[in-house]
């Protein structure tokens, strides 16, 4: 049986899924268990939209049509990164991206293919299940932390069941389009998406092993 340690070690961001469907019962079990995630004062300030089949296809079609139409872009819910990303974070981000594009065999000078790859975010990379997580617009940073905890729970529970995931901040870059496509009220902030399904294991981009920072880079042990 997969342990929590196994799930953390083997979880990766998958960007090529096969078309095998995920049983509704499996999705419900994951969602029920993830509901036990820590939440500050147990306020559980989140809403979760889970799509598959025709509703998923309709959402993807509406979003991608809008994005390719040349209409004015949305104002993102939040910046994905600081405007001037400092070291060592800038180098880590660059190395992560270059490793991914190398696995996809997309050279740096092929801007068109790189844009096409970015746009695959908005089809959940072909996953059979797409999840959008929002929170009430009047919530603050503490509840953002709670969303992150909940998201991690979803990913580890999916991994335990042989499923693959990719967390996607990209959905927060077009929140008005997401709200319109899903009929979500304006008083909800679109925080993150999650692609979920079964990975095409033979794809090199699904088997990336990104190096992680050493404990000494960010941990201060005191009193031990």
C-alpha cells in the first residue's frame, strides 16, 4: 500500500494524460478524505468544481475560444510570481521550465510551440477530470494557505490511487472567463485548478525528476 512518504516522493506534475476515465466513486472518495485537511479555525473557505465528460469539454471549448479570439485579457486574481523574481528562485524556475521543454523536445527559439504548450493548461492537458478551486473574495492570506493544504491533500490522495495530477495556477490568470464558463458568482476568487487522470507513463515530460533544495538552504534547526 502506498504510504504518505511514497506519495510525496513520487508525486509529479503530469502534462500528458490518457483518455481512461476516472470512476465517480474514486473522485468522491478523494474529495471526502481531502475534506479532512487542516483549515484555520475549521472555516473551510473553499468551493470545488469538478468536471468531466461533456461539462468539461464545454468549459474547455468556451475558455480556449475566448483566449484565442484576441479579446482583452482578464486581470489575474493574483500574480503568479513577484515582478522581479530574485535568486535563487529565478534560477530554479528557469531550470524547471527548460527541463520540461527539453523533455517535450521544444527548443527555446520555437516560440510558437512553447505558446501552444502553455495553452494546453486550458484544456487541463487532456486530463479526463478538471477541478477548479475558488474561495470567497473577502477571504485573506490565511485562507489561501488553507487552499494550498487542501490542494496538496487532493494530489497525494490521487497519487495513492494510481492517479496523476498537475496543479495549475494558470486558471487564476483568466478568472472572469472561468466564472462565466462555470456560472460562478463574482464574489468568488478563482484560486487554482487541478488536472486529474491517468498519466501516459511513456511520455518523458511525465517522468521529470526535478532537483529539490537541500535542507540547509531553507531550514534552521534550533535546540536540537
